[in-house]
């Protein structure tokens, strides 16, 4: 089987799963600039050498995910197969090499994108979107713990040894974020939307700031807002990586969520 080379641009915050324990949705670009989704991946159970970062080039054995109708969705041939990191794209020249791949197709009209998603002949489920204007960054309190029934099922599997090769060294489930973060924005037609951000990066930022402020959540969420609104939305050339969930792809009026952000500096207009 020929290896597939993927530039990783998206890692969502981990969710718990009664079947796979903990899952991360990974997405990125093939060498020709087309999107690909790799799901499911038990990312935190991979070896250190396999735990890729954003903008790493990786090589792995992939096959179409037959249980997912979305055309971009693939999965590892086997969970035990190695993921090989073969390169990385840095931020030189204001992210130019990243831009060359990421910005080949950019949507500016959300209605058009949603119509493509709902069209079964196209079924777009991953996209780069450029908002006309970011209006606000919304922060909402949510449940602070994972669903107790799911955790109980995981614990039962843990006791039975089904999820672990070394049940005496149990895997700690990732902490649940106690807040939901969203962007409110307008597209090219001034259509206003509010989409939740499920990027692993925003989760990491939250926990990092919480440790920095010794558990002070008000200061923590103020810092998260400062980064995502005052910095990304105001001073950067912000693009959004959008993706759908399989469950809500067709039933939902707007099936997209924000699964990542792309934020090079704004280009300064030439004076000559």
C-alpha cells in the first residue's frame, strides 16, 4: 500500500468515545492542495515520535472511511500502523509556503458553502473560509465534566482490559473544557453567523492561561479573548478552517463548526 502524504493543519480538541476511548479529528491537505480528514485517531496514545504538530508533513497508510459518506474522510488502515513525520512548514516570509497550499480555494460566501455541503453530488465537508468581518468572540459556560454514563462505560472497558494493552497503567481521559468559544462574523453578503471553535489550540491556550493565573478563570478567559479577538481578528489576516460533523452534515441548517484558524500577519499595502 502506497503511503499518503498529508500536511496537518487541523487537530480538534479531544472528545471521549465509548468505542475508541478518546478521539481527535485530524485534517489537512494533500500535496495537490485538496482537503483530507483522518478520523478516528487515538492521538494521545501514539508514541512521542508519531505525535505530529500542525504544519507537519506526515506519511501513513490510509483508506477511505467506508462508514463516513463525506468524500474527504479517510482512516488509518490500522490503529497500530506507524505515522511518520517527514517534514514541517515554518512561518518564514509571513507564512508564504503555508499560504501556497492552504489558500488555493477560499470561500467568502457562507450560503454558497452550505449549499455545496447539502448537495449530495458535492458534499463539501471541509473548507477554508475568509470572513468579511469578525463581530465578536463569544464565551459561554458549559458542563464541566464529561457525561457520567460515558465515563462509566469507559471505566467498565478499562476494568475488562479491552481498551488498554497495559491496564495496570491506565490512560487518563483529557480534561473537559468548561467553556465554549465561538466567533460571530459576517460573510461577503453581510450574513451574520455564530460558529463554535473546536480547535485543540484554543483548549491548550485555556489550560496554559489557567495555570499561569493559578486557577483564576476570569483572567484566563480574558486572555483567550485577547488572543482570538484582539490579536487574531483585529491584527491578523484571519481565515477559518470549517468542517462538518457526520451526524449533522445533512440535517443541520448550517452544519459547519470552526475546527482551526489560520492567522498570518496582514500584508502591508505597497506605497509604490
